[in-house]
């Protein structure tokens, strides 16, 4: 939490009153090389899911559960691959590639 982060660094707690209590419907929107939109959205239970939409706006697939890549870092989606940054069990971030299996 922000409070834990600030306390651990013996910093001054910022005014958080301007931060909304609810999250937005989505976190990121990215496009792949075929024109599909990859939308990372928040679910009511606090988890995330990626929904993939065709260029015409039709839902064509989802990636449920925890994503293998760090969403806040740059990533590239293609028709058959995701290239992005992953975080290992030691917290180290590295470049990785995943093949899309349909």
C-alpha cells in the first residue's frame, strides 16, 4: 500500500483525498500487428483479465488470471506471440517471449 511504502521510507504521507476510491474499467489498451485491441481490465474481485477484440470490435479471446508479463512495462503483441517483461520469483525483471496457442 502507499501508506506502507511511505512509512518504510520515513517520508511524509501525501494527501490521498483526491484519489478515487474505485478503479477505472481498464488498465491498458494495446494494439497488435493485426489491428486487434488487447484490453487489460479490472474485475470486481480485484484481479485482471486481458480481453482481445477484433478491429471491428468483436471479442475474440480472453487471457484469464495472472498475466505472465508486467503490464506496466512495454510489450508487443503479434498474431502468434507476446514479447514483454516478466518478473521472476526473486523480483528481477527480464525480457521474455510467449507463444500464443489457440
